[in-house]
C-alpha cells in the first residue's frame, strides 16, 4: 500500500494492474462502491492553472461523497509565501488529502514530507501520473487490452511522456518514444524505464528519428511547449514540425488511434482533422481523468481492497 502518489516509479507491476482494473470497475459500476469519500475533505493546491484537472477532481470528489477546497496560488510557487513542508503539515490538521499541481517535483516531495495525509501529484515538471492512468483506461477501452500492445509517444520528452512510459511498461505495454534532438526524455527516466521494461518483458525504443516508428497501435502526442514555457513558438516550430501527428503518419504506422492529453494546438503538434476523426480518443481521455483520479483517491483514502476487484 502506497501512502502517496507522486509518481509510479516505485510501483510494482501487480499494483499498477490492480489500480487499472479498479479504475475500470469504479467507472463501470460506481453504485457498487457507494460514497467512499463521504465525510472527507480534500485540499487542491494549484500553482498552475487548469481546466481538466481542476474540474475533474472537483466533480469526481463530489460524486464520491467528498468535499474539495480549492487553493489557487495565482501562478506563483507556494514556497514564495511559505515552506511547502509547513503547508503540508498545516493542511494535514484539517484535510484528509492534498492534491497538488505544482511547478517543481521537489515541491511535492516537501509537501509529502510535512504532511500526515496522502499527497497526490496533479502535475509537476517531471510527472503527470493521474493523466497516465486515464490514458491507459482509455487505451484499454479502445483496444480491449494493454499488455502486448504498442504505444508511441512523439514530440517533447516531457512530464506526460515520463508517466506514460513508466506506467505503460508496468502494465506490459510496449513503448516507443521519438523526440527531436535536444528534447529527449530525462536520462534518469530513460534508464528506469529500460530497467522496468526488461523486468516486465516489454520492448522500449527511444529515438530522434521518425523512420524508427514502425508499426504501433496508438500514437500519442502533447504540446511542443509546456504550460508556463515562454519560448517563442517560432523558435522551435521548424524543429518540431517533422514530428507532427497527422493522417499520413497514422497510415504509415498503421496506428488505430491517436491520443493527446490536451490542451492541443490544432495543426501544430496534431492536425485538427485528426483531432476530430473517428480515430481520436482525446475526449475519452478527458472523461477518464475523473475516473482515474477517483480510483487513486479511493485507493489512498479508503479501505477498499483493489486487489480483490
């Protein structure tokens, strides 16, 4: 049993599979689980603005019978006002959990250090675990299985890519990640994923070259500039344009579906035509954010045994 969810990097394959199965069961038959968060209050600390994360957590917690308190730091790091260790310790006096969307992973670690209640990573510079779980719920729904399938991530080697890779290899999903030179995934994450892939009998390909994509089941992309990155688009557009996800790429790779965590920039990292196509799983992913987060909250805050689902 894990006390927090800052990332999936210290999870076992069996635990990851149990959480995925539980999330699917909770979504399909919520009436079987009643109001598991009844009487519980969750504080949501947001350094960064959000649409999907804030709304899906708020509504999801309400559906589970709980109450969410939203704290907006107005786009400033919370440590400018107070040490995150003290923030975690204080909130623990009143709340049952902390959901934090922050600039730096170290902020989450300090929050967890000070807190005596679970801390959930709602996004940081290194990981986006709630998004990854939602994505694999979506992939399972679309393909009927995850183990043995192949997911290709194309674009900026960012926090979303890191969490997709880690959770994916734990679930037995082959991984391909292709990024422009200079925008690779973190080398420590690459080493971790390589080790986990070997342990779980999963193929892991990392490259800067689109011709190494091969045949895949799903193509995933994200924005070329992460939220808060003020780099002018014109500075990177020429470097990233060859990595655009479009109809031609879907055909050459024989991919059945395309995914994007959003917000998406039409006709940049992905074509608008593909976003609106039958192969697009974007809205399904957005919907599953609530279900993934509900499962995580239940896992950390209740006595539900997810291994028995």
